[in-house]
C-alpha cells in the first residue's frame, strides 16, 4: 500500500512539473516578480512623498529665521 501511495505521489509530482513548465515556468515567475518589484518601488516613492507632504502640513512648513528679538516686532497676535 505504501508503494502505491509513493507511485501516485511521484506521478503527481511529474504532472505538476509538466503543468508548471507549460504555463511559463521560471520565466513567467521572474517576469511577474519584476513587475511586482517595480510596482512596489513606485508605491514606496508615493508613500515617501505623501509622508513628506504630511510632515510639511503638520509642521507648518519651514519658518525663516528672524533677526528680531523676542518681544519685538509685530504686535499682531492672530495665531
């Protein structure tokens, strides 16, 4: 009985290998991997740009360094 199950598993392995090579094999896997890598890279760049924009919004942008002393300058306190 063990011999029959071994024989069936070997036949199934051969059929799986034939089906894999018939559907494109490793070339297809590499092509899909390259496509996925380029999409992941563009998503990473988009996320980085979005985080940079969010940082600018949260921090209010870079404020120029003023030569005024604290307490001097405009008395307008509309913050």
